[in-house]
C-alpha cells in the first residue's frame, strides 16, 4: 500500500477500516487524502477513542456505510473523493464477512468511482476453507471461532477463478499470494515471527 501511494497516488480509501490507525502512524500517508469507510457505530466509537487519545480525527474523512444495506457511492461522494484522480482502494479482512451480493455491489461501486490508474488491494478467504473441500489445518478451527463470536465467514473465492472473477467486474489482476507467502517475504524484515495462513489470501488489481 505504501509503495502504491509513494508511486504518486494521493488518495487512499480504506474499506471496512474498523480501528485501523495507519493514517496517524505512517509517514508515507502524510499529504495523502485518506477516506475511511465503515459502519456508523464503529466510526463513532473510533472517533471517541481518537479524541480521548489526543489524536486529530481531521486527518481522515469518514464515510459511514453498511456494505450489506447502504450505497457505497453516495457515502464516498460525501467524503470528498476526487473521482478524476487515481486512488488506492484497500479492502482488508472484510470480504469474508459479506454476502456475495454485497461483494458484487461494492466492486461495482469501486469500478464506477475509480479513475484510471487506481488500484484495488484486498484480502479474501479460499472458498475451499468454507466448503470443506480443501485441506487447510487451521480451517475448521478458524471457521468455528468466528461463527462462535457471531461473525461467521460467509464468502470466499477460488484462487484459480480469481482472474476471471475480477475481469468480469472490470478489474485486471496483477498478482495474488497467500498471507503465508507474504509473511515469509516481509515479516522477518520488520522483526515479526508470526505465520500467515495458506487459506487467507491477498490480491492486487487495477481498474
């Protein structure tokens, strides 16, 4: 994400931002317009926590959206996205909690709003982990754990079909890898020892 911004893209849209804090902690985002999208209740709690911690919420524009029931385009427009300029769209840890319809609507909204030169960086779960058709040692434990806390995984993709899935929706896949691969590549450089998973995956696409 930081490399994409450093390459000249001056807008970052974080979809399902939750309590992400990169807008306040990453020097690479200085001077970048950051728009965070999430449910209104989550954003309200985050704003309270930011203010209590002495952080300036004005560093970010907030767009309140429930991906299942509300229109992303309307909220993004109110948040001040420059639709004539490219943006990085970051969608981490979200698709696996949505319905297929919500994923499709969100991708359609991004495609309609994203100027040429924009990027979409997102994560997804291997569909085989949800269907029980692929042998991932941690799959059953992870699926049961998220269901137990009331946030079950509801959507996944087959990596072999990802290119066609994105192409049909107006995007071009640039690369894709598992979080395990990404961890082996990047974690040692920053002193982290945890392992990624083969069932959780990262994809980068362009408009």
